[in-house]
């Protein structure tokens, strides 16, 4: 369990980092919501603040006064048991509260949490746990902020730059190698005293057949070969739902790729650049990852294969699609109350991703971290590691 002193440092650093991420934005950037999966930056700022107000201050700070009685209605996300909320698709329609108001709200709640640290000689285990969850919840939204900002700017016809020195395409400067894992029974799931989410516990044994896994992610150049070989036109490579999706949405390349006068470009947070063929592939759906693996005569690893072998390769620049459905581990039990809605309610129609990405906040991911998305989504930094 985290100490009060380390929690204080985690809280102050996390709150500051969110605002650092937003510093390059213009005021107009804060409000845009191009699609339902992308939230306006100002909503992320408000929602992460509401989380601390709702789950910490209202319960643990005696005589706490709400900053505004409408905060929960505007900034609640999916916590149905907490109360009414603005419909997700309408987050970008709210010109009020203003960005300035939201920064005042953040300052008010941050100060109240800091006062809680000052006023309480010790914290209960429950308070420590909820505050730590709140910090990691905000770290999740820091990654969402970056990917949502990229979507907002990347769908602007001017393709503006977010930050000139943002490095999102680290090159894998080592030779490709197949790492072998022996047949056997392995333990899966979180262990130890470090932070974890409830979907990581229930440590259990799994049997794995022998397999090999690549020490490198698939590159843009390798995926370009798939495109040039007619991969998007070969129905035999795709799931039925995926085939309908690529045809109805006219999907012919990874997200943020642009064919300009016969030359492939990629929109990045540093602006539109020539496609770097050596960079790891990103922004593809599970549907595309599966089809590519089929084309190569290989497959995606299961999340259990990934976890067992992850110490054999470098990971963390791309969230890696796996062949595993997002399901509960043995004896999984949701937390009591509203925090029980955090993970368990999404265990249907989603695929697990492992690793982390260039947008993942520091000290947030780990080998047992289970990310999850619907198979058609690709606005996150998602990539491919093959197994056979």
C-alpha cells in the first residue's frame, strides 16, 4: 500500500502534468469533439477534477463545499449509480462552463485535496486507495488527452502542429528475432504491493502450447507491403464484421496516413511528415491487426502469451492488440459502490491490448496492465506484435 508521503508526491505531479499536456493548446482547441469516442480537452480537465471531488472530498473532507452544484452533471462520465449526466455525444456542445472556469475548478479541488493532506495526520487505508486510484485515473486521461488532441488536430484540414518536439515514432534499432517460449503452465495476473486495477487480480494458472513471439513490432514499411499487395481487397483475410467495416467506412490504410501525390505521409503530433518506414506501425484497429497477421501466415499473441514472454522484448511505444477477449479473471469481484463500474461493466465485445504507448503517462503501465477497446477503434497508439 502506498504511503501518505508518496501519495502526496504522486498527486501533485499528476495534477501538474495534466495541465502541462494542455499548455500548447489554443483556447478554441479545448472545446472540439469531432466524434463520440473523442472528448474535448476541457472535459478531461473537468472530469478528472470531479473524480476527486465525488469520490474523495465529498466522503472524506468534513463540511466540504462543492465548487458548483452542476459539476457532477457536466463531468460525470459513465458512473450511472452517481446520477444524471450530460450525454457523451454532447460534451463538445457545451460552450459553458468556460475553460477559465474549469481551471478555477481544478485549482479549488486541488487545494482542497492538499488541505486534506495537511489536516489529517494519517490516512485510512480506504482513503489512500481511493486517492491512488484517482491519480491513476487522471494518468489514464492524460493519455486520452494526447490521443484526443491528436484526433482533433489531425481532423483539422490544416493539420496543425501540437508540439514540434513530440516524439511518437521511436525506431526499433535492433534486429528482428523470434523468441521461443516452452510449453507449460504459467501464472498470470498481478502480484506484489504496487498499484493495480481490479481486472488484473485473481492470479491464476494457464496452460500454453509452445510458441514464438517477435521481439519487434511491425513497422510502417512492413504494413505498406500489405497495402500494396492488396490486403484491404482480399476478403479471405478479414472477419465478416471487419470486411463490412472497411467497405462501409472506406478504410484503405492506417489512421493518419495520407497519400499525397503518390507519396505516403503520416500526421503526427509534430505535424504532417513523410511516412517513416522504420517506425513502428500505429493507429490500426484489431480488425486490421488480425488481417495483417493472416496475410503473414501468423497470428496475434493471446494476452497470456504476451504476459509470459514480455520480459524477452522491449515494449511500451504502442498498445499491442492481442487475440484475447476482455473477460474477468477467476473469482473476479467488482468493488462495492460506484467504483465498481470502473472496469467490470465493459467486459463484453472488447479486445485486450497490452504494453503501453508513447502517450502513456510515466509510472502508469506494467506487465499485467489490461487495456481494452472495441475491435474497430484506432485513435489510440495501437500496433502489432506477431506470434507463431
